């Protein structure tokens, strides 16, 4: 997208995109809802409630809080791409398992495990190697990259961990069916729209030059195409993230997401012709090893089947 560096705009259009799920639910209700579906006018609650095992008022409150919280958390990650490579940017958000594991033990009463702790620390070590040596092994590059990435990693990782553990704690076993998760995702998209409007006014007239974001779209066809692809990918990511948190656990989700680090490194190499130091390669391998340690028991049970 060239010089289109507007993290707040990209973040908000991505977070608002899941709202497109709701029209499909309305259409399904009209077509497959029988006489009741055709007789229901524009009562949003009556239309959406049959698709949710959670009472709609509670689901709306959960969507409002966590939709806004996740949006704020994601801003730090999107803003980091001004100064980081794609691989290091992915590492910022995906370095959360250490925080998630601690919160899961305290909040979700997850049983402590030496194997899981070892896996988390191994993956976290790999992330630190990727972040610290994204600019190569040159000590000068190391100082610059770690200063920027370290701060963004801390904020994004901590808030993302709180989001995942809090969501699992709030919904518990209530949010297990796919239709409820889709309604939740669509409502989160609705919540992002007013926040987008308010934030656009703030960032357009921000007194801080580093935060100022003029209103506008990419001025090239390629930029619009990339933006469209990014939005579609985010919708898929957001729906899968929510399903994963509710169907597995925040720890498994966060460690699994770390696979985007070696994948984004491959994208950087193929598309941007970026070269990485041996420290980054070792870091990516440690991420994979850490994930295997966390998921070892699950992988053994699958192999027995």
C-alpha cells in the first residue's frame, strides 16, 4: 500500500467488517425461518435471539465491551508496522502466551504444568529473538528495533492477554455453538463503527504530529486491492480467533497464533525480499517447538485415534 500509513483507519475498517455477518443472518431468518421469519419485521432482538444460546441483552453487553477492548488492543499492533518488519509486527501481538498462562492460572484456575510453562517460555524466547534481531545482528540495529518493538510488545501483549482470558472467563461454556459466535462477531463489528467515527475526528485534528491521520483512502488501485484483501483476512481471523478461544483455551489459541511469525517471515522473504539473521530463524524454530510442547498431550490423543 506504499505510503498509506494510517493504522487507525486500517484497524477500524477491519474491525467494522464483521458487521457483514449480520445481513446473512437476517437473510437466513427470512428464508429459512418459516412463517415466523417472514412475519417478523425489523425487530433485531427477535431475529437474532434464536441464533444465540446467550440472552441477547447479555450478548450485546459482552460484544460491546470486548469489541471495544479488542479494538484498542489492536491499535498498538497496527501502529507498530510504521517501524517494524512484518515478522516482528506479528511477534508483537503473538508474544502473549506468557501473560495468558499467568492470567489463566489466576483467573480460570488452570492447573499449572511444567511442560506448558516450558513450552510458553520456549516460544517466548523465540519471539524475543525475532523482535530483537529483526534488523540483523548489527548492535546498532538491535538497539533501535528493541526500543520500539519492546514497548509495543508489552502493551499489545498485555491487553491481548487480558482480552482472551476475560472473554473465556465471561462466557464460560455458554458460547460453544457456531451461530452464537457469528452473532457475537457481527455485533463487535457494529460496536467498532461509532468508535471509528469518534477516533477519526480525534486523529484528524490531533495536536500530536505522530498521531495525526488525515482522512482518505489509498490513492492507487493496488492499494485498494490490498486494503480489501486485508479486511477479508481480518474477518476470517476474528471469527476463527473467537471460535478458538471458546472451543479450546486462551493459552492454546495464543501459542497457536505464534505460527504467524514464521509464516510472516516467509511472506517477508518472498514478497519483500527481506533477509533475516540466523537469530530470527532460530527464533521461528523455537516458536514451533514451544507450540508442540504446549499441545503435546492433544497431539498424542489425536494420534491414538
